C-alpha cells in the first residue's frame, strides 16, 4: 500500500497535510509572515516485507 502526504517545513518545524491544497494554503500563510518555507511530497510504501519512505521537494520559498 502506498500513501502520500505533504510536509511543510519552516522555522517552527514541520507540519503534515493530507492534500496539496492544504499544504500550499499553510505555506502561503507562513511566507506572509516572512519565513522560508519548503513543501515536500512524502510517499510511504508498505508491503509485508518492505517499508519505504521517499520525499521530493516540490516548492521552496526563501525568507522574504
């Protein structure tokens, strides 16, 4: 089974979201506060013999 989530990383740590829309709304909120923000797509794959996690950076905004 494969699941995906979105992690928004900024100065205050990270926060996870189920949808990209929620993640981008939160990232825009943090950008408006002047923080550098990264959005990561996190994929978790599990089988009876394997557990794998991969992450891909999908958006980055430097400190404003």
